[in-house]
C-alpha cells in the first residue's frame, strides 16, 4: 500500500495536456517518493508532510482534502461530498469511492418547485432545502479504512493546525466571498467568519476558523461516528431544518433527519475505462459525469493529428469536441440509482467518429446537439 498513487480526473487539464502543443517551455519539476498538486499551498504542504511521515497516497489525499476544507471551502469541505479515484499499484487495479452528498429521504421530484414552476435558484441555494446529506467524512473513512495506513487523528493534524493558526486569503478566495456577500449576510455565523463590516475579507488578510478546527478535533477523537451520530449530527440537522438567520431574513428550512445521516453510505464503484492513443484512461463513473465526458471528448479528438496543427486549430477542435461531449452529458448522464444511462454507447469509438463528422475544422458550429448513442451500446 505504500506505493499507491491517486489519479484524479481533471477535465480541462487532461485534455489540454494530452491534446495541445505547449505554448512555451516551462521548468519541469522532478523528484522521487511522491508528488502533490492542489489549488492551495497549505493543502499541498499538508499532504507532503503526511508522505514524509510515512503515510501513503490515500493518507496524503485525505490530509489535503481536509486542509482544502479550511482554505478553499467553496469547493471542498465536510459539509459536502466528493469522488476519489485510486490506483492500487500492487494489484494494478483502479477503484473509485463515490461519497457525493445525497438528497434527504423525504425529498420528492417537486421539492424545488412551487405551483408547478421552478423556484429561483439563488434563493433556493441559500436555504436549508438545498442541503444534501454530506458524504465527505464517510468517504474519507472508507478510503483510510480500506487503503490508508494512518488514523483520522494523524491525517487531520495539518488541517487542524491551519484552521487554528490561520491562512492568508488569496485574491480568488476574496473574489468568491465578494460574489456571495448577500448570501453570507443572511447567516450571522457565516458572516462573522467571512465578512468584515458586511464586506469580503481582502486578499492578504489572515483567516482563522476555530469552529472547524474544533470539528476536526472531534473527528480525530471519535472517528466517523462523531460526524454521523451524536452532538455533531444533531447540530447539522438543526442548522438545516431551523437555520439561524439575520433579522428579517427569510430562508426556507430543510427536511434532513438524523436517520438520513446515520444511513449514509459511500459506494465503491468500477471506474470508467477508455483509451487514448495507446494510453489507458480511468475516471470516475456515474453519478460523476466527468469520466464519461472526458473519455468521449478524447475519443473524438483521437481522429485528429493535433501535434501537427497550429495551436489555435488544436484549441478549436478541443473546444468543439468538448461541446459535443457536454451536449451528450446534459442529455443522458444522471444518477445510476435512478437512470440507466447509455454509457457504453457514449464511450464507443464508432460513436465518437459519428460525432466527429459534425465538427467544421475551420469554424465554430452554431449548435452542439446531443447525439444518439443507443445504436452503439453493444459495440
């Protein structure tokens, strides 16, 4: 297990790195023993620290994710969910863990409608109604329990340190808070953490999150049960169902129960597998759309000699292939618990060739319609 590596699916990064010629020479980092890449320097440092202490890639990934929950809460955190793609080098096998948040059991197809009309998105998203049953902690537990070598206490230590001592707010962080000032102002606890006099923290400010540090300490001491039952679970349900809001604010309540939390399970799923110019590609399967969409786009691009093209021409084809793949994504991909999506057809090389015929090499298409993958399901 010490040599396990993690290979995440990165839609634009993978496509660009495989398909397009380099714009300019850049230094190449080399080394041995392990490498980490995240959007946050503290998160990358947390993962490296775990590797240096003898942890494996799964231990490091959880440490990085926990730290991202501090430094990049807009895309990571224990209140949400995620996906993990893991390569088991010893077994030469790829597995995935689906720990995305799920709807509470009481939800119905019309929960985001009123009188037959869809509710305003911006209003709903800042409400208890929009909160799913969080899966992040359960996913971390499954990964560590099955494939890790360290405990919650060990891998959460770097994140606890960052949350306690604070981190420097980046330009991007400040910009994201600024875009959500009105929503954050609805909730006093959120406003107290991220706003100063009603405005976003400026870049360069230091942000500390003692409450998250406390939550991580409880997880470190009590493990996964500390989150899905007991005091923390009750606090989650209360926050969703009876949100504490600013005076005069009207926020819809959710319908989450303690049973929703205690019954949550992470799922081990078979990865999406495809090939590109002799390389094996593995990605997250449904309910993530990324693995299928990336594979379809690459199948379309495989029909072009991209290296021989000017960069602008290669970028044009990349964008057109991505548009077609995303049109199919939007038309067919959904939660496999409820929808039987035509994944085999979407991954078919023959279907990709049919989709490729729609691309004009010289100009952007006016529309990118969804195709019909069903005839290719058994290829």
